[in-house]
């Protein structure tokens, strides 16, 4: 399992777009999300960031492979996402339970 963590905030010009253009862009990005879901990606949620952070939202996805996560991000970039949002991404693979310290394992696994 691959986890993709996407932090974002609108760039200033985003607020200058009219509502119809913002809606058109969101629709194109939602189509990317739908295609990624059809290809095995699993959105885990989008959350508002509170407190001390450079970001306003964080979005979590699970993908079957690194290539699937890369394809998702590449499609978002091709759809103009980076022009309108500042972002940071993290990606990683799940660790096997035996590599985790015992205190982080569920009680039934100890």
C-alpha cells in the first residue's frame, strides 16, 4: 500500500477567478480524482488544517503502486492545478508490522 499526503493552499490569483472558472477547474480536477479511483486509488479524505501551518488543507490517498500515485499527480498538474494552488506532497509505503516498535502495535498484536 502506498500513501500520498497532499498539503495545499490557494495561490492569490485563485481568488481573482470568477466563480464559473473556479467551478470549471474544480470539475476538471474531480475528473482526475474519479479516473484515479477507477484505477485503484482510494481517497481517504480531505481535511482543513488548523494551527501553525503553511497549508489550509491536507488530502490523503491510498494507491496500489508508486506509479499510480505519480500518474494521479501528473494528471492534476496537466489539468492546471499547480498554477492555482501552492502545495507539498509526501509519499510512502506501509511498513510491515514487525518493523514497528512494539508500543505502536495494537494490543492484540503484542
